């Protein structure tokens, strides 16, 4: 690779543009932004204007008046609304390096993480969004590689290793050796599908309609990848709208119920890892037996998911330190350390 393409400077940023959260790494400073990938649009005379981005916009989910709409511009790890994504990226870039001037002055190199299974069209949309937001040059890095670098795995060595990055929209499984992906598997299932599974279960079982924010809270507080030994586990009170009576109601959910609700998405994640192992070369598989599987992403924080994966594969499984930041940290390290720049691709 011609490294002269990458003229890195102190204003350069790496962006983990996730379905659920966007994490921004500023060269020589580290993680400077970690906020939800949500934009609130206010319509005036039929024309949308950005009212809030990130944490402020997420607080408005499900609570906006008729002229305000909350949008998540990324779905399944790729851009679904290009114009809104541009506004969101520009907002975060300005917040990280713009100094409140309202514009991005000077040259800014940007590294953006993309799902390993994304198409050329999807990658072009990400590149265009960053360029239109003010980036002078855009480079891409696959999420499994960025996650592995951020987790401190030996990606530059002739040692095989495996990473499973469970994000909001996708689960990325990568088999890595010599700074390249020997095999990658991208399935469009992650934290969002888990939230949807919880919402569907509560509606089907308790006739109660709950929103995305409530489902996410249930997942974080009592979510589990397997049923507790006592058959019940932790409990949590949940409020919502009774489907048949049309009035607010509160019910109590158990950890065992949520584990059953999450069995399908968890099963698909396990299947993706097993499929990746089946396609791994024997010499690399031998290394993985010793090193095990490293989990990153917000989904890896689901209670007992590492234990379920270990049981299903027979391999040691560990959750990386700061799993939600691993992808951004890995992309950021490509800005600062020459050894990792071979993982970048000019957009």
C-alpha cells in the first residue's frame, strides 16, 4: 500500500459510525465523543432542520410533537438516510475538532469503520457522507479488524485469532492473521434485534406495548443469554400501554422471560461464530484453540453471552476491556501507529 496517501495530522479523526452509537477518536487525544446515533428533525414549512443530535435527540425518542421526528440514519450498520447521516457526522466532527466555529477549517483526514459485509454502494454512501460533512480525505477499515486492534490482539503477527463484535445493527466475526481478514462473517443482527425481540415478547405474552427505550433498559438491566439456574432470576417493573384495553399498565418481567425472548437472536450470533470456525484454515484454527475468541461491542455486555458461546464452541471466550470503544480505539490507532496502516483502504 502507498502510505503517502495518508498524510495524518493532529486534526485527524476516526469514527465508529454505529447503528446504535457513534464513537469519535481524535488523534493524540483518544475518545472524545460517545453518543447515540440519533438525529431529531424539526419541520418548518415542510422543510426539516436539525434540532438535536446524539444524547439530546435520543431523549426525544417516542416523545416528540407532530412537527418533530427522531431519525436513526443508520440501519444494520449502513447508512439508510444519507442526508441525515451527513448532518450527524458533521455535527460530531465539529464537536470534536471544529471549536464551535460552525465549519470544519483546514484538512481533516477521517477513518471510518464499515461492516465487513457491506457492499461497494454502501461503502460509497459512507464515504460521500463524510466528504460532504467536511472531510478532505476518507479511509475505511473493516469493523472486525478495528475491533481486534482496539482489543489489543496480535493482528500484525503470524498468529491466527478470532474476534466477535456485536454491535447495534450487525455482528461481525473475523478470523485475523498478518493484518488481514482470513475470513469474515457479517450478520445483520445485534442489539437492535434484541430490543425488538423483547418488545415482541412483551406484547405477545403480556399484551403490553413498550417502546425501544424501555426494551433497551430491560435488556441492560435483566437481559441474559441463558435462563438462570433458579428459573426466574432478577425482576424488573415495566410500564407500557395495554394493547386490548388501551390504558397504561405496569407489569413485572423476570430474567428468565427475557432470556427466552433473546434465545433467537443469541442463537443466530452463535451460529455465525460456528460458521466462521468451520471456514477457518487448520493452522489458524490451531492458534484459535489457544487464544480463544475475543468479544467486543455493546452486545458482548449481555449477561452470560460469553459463557453460552464458550459452551457452544468449546473454546475459551473473553470480553475485551472497554468493549463498546474497541472499534473506535482500533481505528484511532491506525492514525497514530504506522504498523497498523496496512489495515486501511482508501475510499
